[in-house]
């Protein structure tokens, strides 16, 4: 942005008055432009490309917990024994929860 050094300088009072006027104008603009939007209605009309999965069926093979795995008593995720931090009062705790 170019600055004109020959232009007369404004005093602090003039700058403060301009700032107050700008703030008042912004406040009026914001209240006038506020629109009441129902988020639920907006979400219903939102359609993502390729998001129609109604005819898809997912098949996942569930494997039981292995001998070298444990269930963390804080996050309830199954981890490998290498991620065991300590054995707490309620059971094993992983390194992420410790």
C-alpha cells in the first residue's frame, strides 16, 4: 500500500473518532447481514458426490483378541503387548493413556 508522506497527519483524537465510527458502521452491517439459518435443514439438503451407499453391504471379518493382545481399561481399545505401559488397579493401561 502506498503512503503519501506529504499529506497532513491526523491527530490521535481524529484517529480515535474515525475508529469509533468504523466500529459502529461494522456493527450495523453485521446485524443487518445476519440470517437465521436452520442447520438441520441445511444438512438435509447437502448431498456429497458419490455418497449414496444405500445399496452397499460391508462384510468385515471379526477376529477375537489374540494371546499377545490386551484391552486397555481406559480407552477400551485392543493393543499389542508391546504397547502395554503398566498394570493398573483396574487392569492393563496402554502407553497412549498412561
